[in-house]
C-alpha cells in the first residue's frame, strides 16, 4: 500500500511511503517515517492500494502510532482546506493543528495515568505514633495521609525532591500509579439561571436562533453589556442536553477567567480551557479528551479551532472582530473564518458575537451571507454611556491629560466611583528626542522608536524585544540631553500618583501583568473597589464587567486618524466603544472622554452621535468607493530580507510575471508598516479583486513562479490571504 504523508516541515508537497497492507492505517493516522536523516511523525493524507511494483526508492514507514492521538477526518479535511485556501505548506498547517506532544514523539501512554505519592503502612504507623518529626516531614505526612498526591501537587505545596527521596528510601511512601479518570462524563442536569429572566430582545434572538430553515452563520451584534454571553449560554444548552459539545473561541487577552466561571456556574460542569498557557502535556490531554467526547465545553483562543470534537454541536466566536483571531506570521489563518468553514462542513450552527463587528462580517450580513441578530439595550438597570470629545488642540494637556479630564477624575472619585484611563502604549514614553541633534532614539535592528520604561530603567524595542540600559547618551551625537515625549501607562501612573497621592492606583498592561494569575487578582481587586483609578492598555478594554467604573478617559485617539493602514479608523471606533463600554455597566450613568485633536472629524462624530452601525456603514461606503476590502478581496505576498533591494526586486519580478487582468489590481512592492524588523527589510505586494477565485489562481501562479526561480539568499516569503495589514 502506498500512502501520502504530510511531514512537519515547511514543505508544500506531501511524500509517498510504503506501508504493509496488513497494518491498519487510516487517513489522519500518525506514522513514524524516515525523512532525510531524521525520524519524524507525519500524518497520512492519502492512501492507495496498488498492484504495481513499488519503486525501491520509496521508503517503508517505520511504524504506525497509537491511534488515540490520530487526527479525525473532520480536522484532517479542515487542515487540507486551510492549506489550500491560505496557500500554506500542509506540513506546517499540521504543526499548528496538532499538539506538540502528538507530533514530536510517540504518544506516551502516561498522558492518561498519574503517579501519586502515597503512604505505606509503615508510613501510616509512623505518622500516627511519632510526635517528634521535623516540620517539613510533618508537612509531607499531612499532605499525603488521606490520599496520594502527584509530584506537581507536592512541589506546589513547597515539598522538595530530596524529602520525597527520604520518604521513599525509608519505606514510608511509594509511588502509586493510577489511570486518570475522566473528571466527569455528563454535565449534571441542574442548570442554575438564578433569577435571570430573558428580556424581550433576548427572547427574540433565541427564537431566531432556533429557526432551522436556513443554515447561515449568525452575527450577534449587541452593545457591550446587552447580554450576548447570556445568549451564548442559552444557545449551547440544548446541545449539551443532547450530549453534544460546544466550542467557544475567545480573543487572546485576559478574558478567560471571568467567562470560564460563567459557563462553569451555569452548567455545573468543568470547562476545558485551551490557551497559550497550557503545558504541552495539558494541551495533548485536552485535545484527546475533546476528541473522545469527554469534555463538553471547550473554551479556547485562536488555535483551539483545530480541536477535534466527537459531538460538536455549536461554535461560538466571541468578540469576532478581534485581531488576535488572525495569526500574523507563518501560517496566517483566521480562526474565525476557519470556524465558519467548520460549521459549514460539520453542519452545525455558529454564532459570531460582538458589540463592534468587523466590517467583513457586517458586509457579509448586508449581502445575506450571515443572519444578523441585534441586542440594542442593556437588560440591567444600567444606562448607555455618553461620549464626549475633548479637543486637545484647544485644551493643553499635562502628561497626557487635559484639565478637563483631571477635573472629571476628581468628581468621579468624590462620588465614590472608579475612573479608567486608557492609553494604548505601555512603558513611560514612546519617544526620546535628542535636544542637540533632534534625533529620536530608534532600535538599530528595526525601524521603530524605542520606548522608555521607567520601572525597569531600560529602552525597549517593542518589535524585536531588544533592550538597552538607560540613561544612555544619544546614539547620533552623544549628548545626554534627551527629552521624553509622549505618554505611556507608566508616565500616567506617576503623574496621577502625584496629583492624587491619597488614592490607590492600579496599572494594568502586559508589563505589570506578566505573572500568572496577576490578571485574575487585579480583576478581583477592581471589583472590590480597591483601586479607584485604573490605568490600562487594550488588555483592560475588553470583556470585563466592572460595575463601579463611571468614567473612562481615552488619552490619545489621534493615531487612528493618520495611520497608513486603511483599517485604522475601523479599529479606533472599535477600541473607543470597547473601552467606553467599561463605563456605566452599573446603575450609574457612565461618561467617556475622548481626547483628540480630530474631534470634528466626521467619522468620529458619526460614531459617538449615531452609534457603531452608522459609523460602520459610513466606513463601508468609503471602502466601496475606494475598491478596498471587504468590498473587494485582498491577498498579499510578504517578503523579508537583510537587503532592501533584493526584497524589492524579488517582488518586482513576481509582479511582472503576473498576467494582467481587468478584474485585478496589483499594488507594490510597498514597505510593510514596520519596514525594518530585526535587521530584515519587509516589503509586500498586494493583489485586490472582486473575484476570490481569480486571486487564488494568481497565488498559484506566483507559487509556481517562485518554485521555478532561484530564491535569493536570506530572503523569506509568505502568502497572506485576507491580510489585516497589522505589521
Ligand atoms: P455582554 O456579553 O453583551 O457584554 P452579558 O451577557 O455579560 O453581556 O450581560 C451583562 C450583564 O447583564 C451580566 O451581568 C448579565 O448577568 C446580565 N444580564 C444578562 N441578561 C440579563 C437579563 N435578561 N436580566 C438581567 N440581567 C441580565
Ligand atoms: Zn543627539
Ligand atoms: Zn527592534
């Protein structure tokens, strides 16, 4: 039998191997094969039995691996489709889809067994009779006297390896191996709604969700706090009752603790969380459990879209507009779009939810591809927040804050409420300007400014991670007279501490939230009303429900207006409403102050006066007029290379090779938004068309062209379908 195997390497084709006919091999089976001088684990994507004599050049596979970690046919097809759609090497798609443990080595059977340290009868006796034990020994006896504990659990309780060795050597304890039982097979039936009754809008949405006449994806557009999560809960309930599973995708950032407990409390069942903080072992376990139908609710970030689910009943994509659903390097897939594909092929419902849907999704709803469901009001007592522009060209600001903003903070604090100050910049300040030669400190590897971080006294490049100690003289002239310009979270924190010395102030950004659990602790503190002023970046902007915040200040909304990215305004609108939505989630009316020089700008006025829908319609019209996505389709070819000219020439050649067509516009080579990163110059070619098929054809042409030509040394290229122009 001949089989085609996808190898975990960035290679576009699959490889043929021979397998003996009597071994059981399925599509999706994992096989160990020799590849060059390596032994790798590949996935079987095709098989054929043939009578022809097999060429001696074809190698035989080494082994078929344990089937528990095999890829089910649904996921195999998803991967094949994604490799095709994103024009990405199939082996690398599998690398993204399959947990590391399942592709790096043979599935260890110990994935499902646990070793626990338990007391022997001698140990029990000693524990009962002797009073004179050291504190440490007492602690360990105490920990394992009722039931055994795993090594990890013991380490967490502060037990050191040598102490375990002592217990083993003395014969007081032994390792006891048990099969790990699945935590729970079926969810318990007692679903607890509390005293929550759906309001009319929600009832209406639920009624539409249950209509089965059309199988379109649902786009649930509901302002922040309008009860979208409640809809998700109700929507998955019937699937769980029927024994099905639900897959819920959430964005990368800090959202998970709150949403996890809401699902767990409602259904009294464990939620299996799949995100980047899992260990390889946990990830492999979660994958296999989901595949075998043991976990009922799977909640995860981007890569969770590849989780195999035995009885998948429904998919939810929360905050569907969020950028983190699109992988920005390597295999540039969109988890949201793969979710739509998956719901289609598995014939199950999908709900995309957001207060500020992406223009793509709104456009899809407009032309009837999605069914739109609306939630316009908040079911609780809370009122919609009001938005107000503070014109920074008229009102000067100190350390980023206008007098008006400071007064509002003071009033908010006086009334016993909390204020949130949002700035999309971590560190102290983003610009360090030399007073002598007027040069700005930049990273020598990237074409970006260095950010000054006061807490760690460094200059840091937020793109390559390079760090320089501070103070340091100007790179160009050696002067030490450097001016700190611009405002980051640290600077605001320092300033607000000076102005409000009595108040507790909490800064929330990826620097201050580096430690595990710090986000959860911070959220708890905020809910207890401890810090009165919160300063934060994006990670504070999303999903959280803080009833006591009544004032939100958006420190600098200017960048959205002069960015080179045509999506910048869309993002700005989404950010303003998402951050703004943190105000007034309680009983009291919230206020949002937007500090900007562009207060009179038409789109901004539309946003705050008429809401997101009108704002989005306005932007969609602009996109249509300019023949830009989502009204047209877009793909890009990215290159990066140590030499600028080489990258440009390479793309120029590709451009020349593309056959002209009326329905196609080709732009570039253009510099990427970050033109130089890590000493590599980045250029791109952009192809735009009304016809998706045409773009796919062109990309295939480009792939063939590149595979025929000699790749310049050091040049890397990649294809981006439906790019988001981030970097
Ligand atoms: P969203 O996900 O749209 O931000 P949530 O589902 O989190 O909204 O709802 C916001 C708040 O309103 C939550 O505290 C939720 O428990 C509450 N809530 C939702 N629906 C209702 C309802 N019908 N009656 C009362 N409270 C509700
Ligand atoms: Zn200088
Ligand atoms: Zn850098």
